[in-house]
C-alpha cells in the first residue's frame, strides 16, 4: 500500500520510499505514469535513455497549482525551463509474484 497521496498527487514508493508522482498523462489515450520527482540533468537523461523508457516535463503553472506531467516529444522546446523526470524504477526489494500454485 503506497499510503495516502498529498494534495498535489505526490506520494512515496512503498518499497524504496522515494518521492513519486502518479498521474494520467494524455488527452485521448491516457497513460498512467509513476514518475520520480528528482529532476534529471541533460547528462543523466542521456545515461538513463533506453528503448522503452519515457521522460516527462514536470510543468507547474504557478506556486499554488499541483505539478503536471507533460510528454517530452520532438516538438518539446530544447530550452524548456521546467525540470524533466523519468518513470520510477524501484531499486528496492521485489515483491513475490502472485502464483496459482
């Protein structure tokens, strides 16, 4: 159980206790995203890049609005002032798989 989410949607990973944000991203075919809240530098993004690893722009419209995850695609501005984050890959212990036998 991940615990109760804060008003801005942030919570902590139940295994490693890292701060995460869980949101639906997209308008038509939304994707449920669990993202780390630690911003990545350009070098960290390049090192973490993998074929199926997604990166997100952590957009905040103002000081009193919750952060929103936005797609980083080819139209995303190169000089974006918002922090970029990636999906959460928990380094903590794995839970045993549910099996029938």
